[in-house]
């Protein structure tokens, strides 16, 4: 009888031990990228199972775009602002890119500033391009768009990292997590533009709105020169309403025509 009584407690003790181990795994910090990746995947599946990452709108993406004078298939530019946790969809109308939609970013990693190395849990900043090869409709995080990190600029600076995405769910170890519902919207817009003939979709990832006031507020940062360089491309895009040619040249982003010593920022071919 004693042994039976003990046996009754075995399963509850195992369950409690599993819960404690799981909580430790989820919430204790580890800088090892494999541990962080496994943790991120586990949390994303919990969110998906509980439907915590789904905020489906009442109308379709096509209807929302039509109400603003755009359509799936129009050329698109994605713009991300870390400090505000906003992702903007800009689409072309009458030869000029205009703001079409704005989404809240559910999660991004690290702090203001660029990604430097694999496993630093930092979300990138810079100018990127995404082609159809960078789309994953069956990602572990619902749908995903690989931003193309590291680009030519990142490589010039010796930066490393892989699988940096805009994706679903609401967990990040370097990516921009948008929730599954929003990832559906973004994926359909990008896929539609690429299928309609856009060669690649520009992705601008900026620390904040590149206003003189914000740049002055952050002038004491170690990244002030880098951010002023990003602001050059941001101003050119906003002034012209067109995506400039972006290259990496002698450790800087250069916008417009360059010579053969510079390397163009490209998408996956």
C-alpha cells in the first residue's frame, strides 16, 4: 500500500519538474544562438496554440488597400522604425511611393543600433532588398520574409548573422515579429508585387524617424555617424518618392550612381 501511495505522487512531481524546467528554459538568459532559437520557437508555438498572436481584421487586405487607392500587385517598399515599433507599407501610385498601411511590430530584439554578430540578439538596421527567393510561406513562424542580412555594407564591416526575418508570431531573437495575421498581410502584399514584376522589394530598417530633432537627440550615441548616413537615404526617398540605388562604398551607404569600387546592395538571385 505504501508503494501505491508513493506512485500516486510520481506523475504530479514529474509534471511540476517539467513546468519548472520549462520556465527556467524560457526565462533564463542564454546568449547561445541555438538555445535562443529553440526558446523562440517554443514560445511562438505556445502563442499560436493559444491564439495570442492573431488579430484578424474585419476586412481583407485587398479591401483595405482599395479603400486607400492601392491594390495588391502595386510596387512596394517596407519601412521599419525600431523606436516606435512600427512597420510601414509604402506603395506606388502615379509614379511615386506613398504611405499605404502602418502596422505595430509585436516584437523586435536588442536596442537601437545595428546587428553586429551572430547570436547578439540584435535586430538589424540598414537598407535591404527581398526577392521571391527570400519568401517562406511555411516558416516555423507562420510566414517569413528574409531581409537579406548581411548585405554588402554589413559584410564590409565584418557583421555576421543568419535567418533575420520579418515573420509571424510575437517572439524575436533578431527578427521583426508581426503576429501571424499581420504577417499574412505583409506576405501577400510583397508576393503580389514580386509576381506582378517588381524585381525586389526594398526594406528600410531605421532606428527612429530620421528628423533633425531625433538625430540631435541621439548625437551622443556611438552610432550617430551611422544613423546620419542612414538619414541621407531616408531623405532621398522621402523627397523623390522613389527608391534610390543603394551601394556600399568605403564603409558607408552611398545613394545614387557610384563607380566600380562600390558594391550594390542586392537581393538573393
